[in-house]
């Protein structure tokens, strides 16, 4: 079971994830805001996991030419290779411009339950912030503008995001959206 929480923002998700999943396992449960219960994050931005000096994401051959550290391919790294023991931590960064950093902690190891399709969200709080809202400062500006009908950007933000409730969260909605990823992460039988 892993706890995912953006750093310096109070929305969080708790999920059960099969340790044999690839693509750093968590990417399908984590990076796509649709899968976190907020339509709109479309996996259109660069992202990576970091554990100490280790970086996992989409390798770019030009990184080496520019003297940047190499990035392991997220499609071949298993979750168990990142979060190997209880208490292990990783940082998942999505959208390097907005810099959404999510702290990930392996809370405990549980036996695989063959009647569960992974990943599955089991708890959380607050709505996932909208894509491209400007990171944490932009999110707070957005909420302020939406909550104040006299705010100079109220109408603009309302037109852009529509009916957005930052307090909203539903485990059932998240799991309905996770369904395609959950089929890929089905626990091995036997």
C-alpha cells in the first residue's frame, strides 16, 4: 500500500498497488489526474520519479549530451525496485513547469489478494488540482478567484475550469477512472 501526497498541498491518495507493476508501477495510478479523480491531467507533460540520485522516467538520449544524469526507463522498472522496503520514499514530479511534486511512501507490504484488481484507491482527500493551473501557487490563486465573485479573474477562471470543488473526493469515482489501468495491473494468479 502506498500513500501519495503532493508536497505542500493537502490532497492525498492512498492506494493498493501490485509490486510487480512496471512503469514505476505508480504512474498509472499517479500521474494522470483522471486516474486520481480529476479529469484533465492528460499525461501531456514530462515527469519522473526520484529516489536519492536515482531518476526514473522517459529517457531522452540528449540528456547525456547535455551532461545531465541518465534516466532509467519507467517502462522496465518495477515498483518493488523503487520502494523495496516499508518506509521507502520517492518523489514523483509531474509537469516540470508547474512542478507538481508528490511524496510517495510505502506504508506496508500486504499479501496479494487475487480477487482485487490493482491499482485500487482506498482513501484520499480533496480534489486533484486542474492541469496547467500554475502549480501550488496557481492552484491557490485559482481557488481564491473561484471563491470570490468580486475577484478580477473570477469569470475567467469560472469559464476555464467550470464547476470545480477543491473539497470534492470520491474513492468510487477514482476507481471507476482507474479501471483501464487496473486491468493492466491485475494481480498474478497462483
